C-alpha cells in the first residue's frame, strides 16, 4: 500500500498538471464517488496522511490508493481503469487492479493523528505518554500518526535501534528522540527518491520510485544487517510482516 512518501510523490507530480484545471466530465465505479466534481475547478492538490486530496470550492475529493491504485495524468486507459476525469486540459485516470481503492467526496478530513513530518518533537513525545501497546502496532495506527505504514515503520525502527514490540510508554526521552529523528529522516529520503516501488506503485506520471533499493530491513529476511552483519529476521506484529535486526534492535 502506498504510504506517506509515495502519496507525497504522486501529489507533487500531479499538482502542476491539475491545479486550475476544470473537470468537464467524470465517470467511476463502485466505491468511487466522482459526480460532484463535474463542472468544478481544482484549486489545490495536497496530501493528508495516505490520502491524495483534490480541493474544490464546494468540497474535497479524497483518493486512497490502497493496494494497487494509480492516479495518472494523461495516462493510457487499461482494462483496470476504474475512474476517468476529463479536464479542460488533459485527462486524469484512476487505475486499480484489485479494486481496493476509494474515491470519496467530502467537506471534512477523516479524524487522524498528526503528520509525522509536521509534528514537533514535544508533541510527538507526548503521544506516547501512558501508551502500553507495542511500538510498531502504535505507529501503524493512523489515529496515532497519519501516513506511516509497514515499510517506513520497519525502516525507522531499525534506524532508531528500537525493537518492534517494545512497549511505547517505556521508551524514555532519548529513545523517543532517536525515533522522531529516524521517522523524519527516512520519510524525507524516500520522498527525495520518489518512494518505494515494491509492487504496483508509480507516481502521477507513471514512473517508479527507487527508495526500495535502499531499504535496510524491509523484505530483507535472512540477508545480513548493513550495520552488524546479523541476518535480518521476520515476525508478525499487528498481523503485519515485520523485519528487524535481532542484534541492533534488542527488546
């Protein structure tokens, strides 16, 4: 599923193409609400967590790509094109092989936690007060922090030298500082490289990202740790495959 860096990359590639464009016609299928935007002008293109947001005078269109969704400007239609927006200049297509994605018309954002690239360290640390849950489970919760997913939680925890099942409330200030810096650094690096194309993800121009070439633990089970050489291990946390170094990330 595209996470914060991938969604941010899609937004950055689409923003110059879509801002100020008027939607002349729109068609979509199940779970894709497109009719309210017909005749309206796109005022802004932004990101909210894992959502691509098209802003109009009368509301917002929230696009959640889920597993296999793609939002493409002037792309080629395929058998998996589920929605189509004809603009006064160009066309915007939504492709989704598995049909898990959503396009929703709304006046309000969903209730989610702060953005990890915008939250201050003081506010970030305060989120962990009294939290008895396992660290990875908490970081995956969009109501705790919005935008993180399996890839970047694993990568950030490795850089912060924290075990995925550590109890959040017991981290202490120094380890929280390491985590805060690791989350921000890994997200910014991934955005710079266009995100991680580990499956179907491409940006708004149809181009793949390259951050997957720099993953240190994610999907590297059995390979040597880049720091200590210990084989990377995999376990399940919150029903998600979780990759970590058992030596660098001790409980």
